[in-house]
C-alpha cells in the first residue's frame, strides 16, 4: 500500500519532470508587458515562495525561462523582482500553477 507521503513524493516528482520537459519545449514565456510598466502585473498569476529566512512570501509570476528559472515580483513591493527556482516555491499547488502556465504557453 502506498502511503500519502509516497503519493505526494510521486506527484512532486511528476510535476518536476513535467516542468523540465515543458520549459525545454517553450524555452521562455513572459506574462507582462515590458513596454507598459503601469499595467504590467494585473493579469500575472500569484504564487508563494520561501525566502532565505524561511518565510513564505507572495509574488506574481512575470516570466519563466529555461536558463534562468522563474522571474517574480514580490506582492508587497512589485519593484522588487528576481529569479527563483521551481523548488523555491512554497507548495505543490504553486508548482502546479507554474506547470499550467507553461502548458498554456505551449498552446
């Protein structure tokens, strides 16, 4: 019998593999308008990540890139932007959000 922990680990592994496959296919996708800095973040998806202090921080996804990772803007200060990795996200749900964004971009 597979435990819940094993099921979780299997799903996490599948999501990581799907992310790798999709980001290799898509290469790069941007979700904001660089030219229009005023309205750029309105439609960006929200995720949470864990910072170096162990705190969970809300952010918006601006870009996903094969070479750089996931470009985000902190919700509390959207001028603070930086790159994170898939495993920096705080939950499996947030990883699924990133995979769904890549799936949509592939269409």
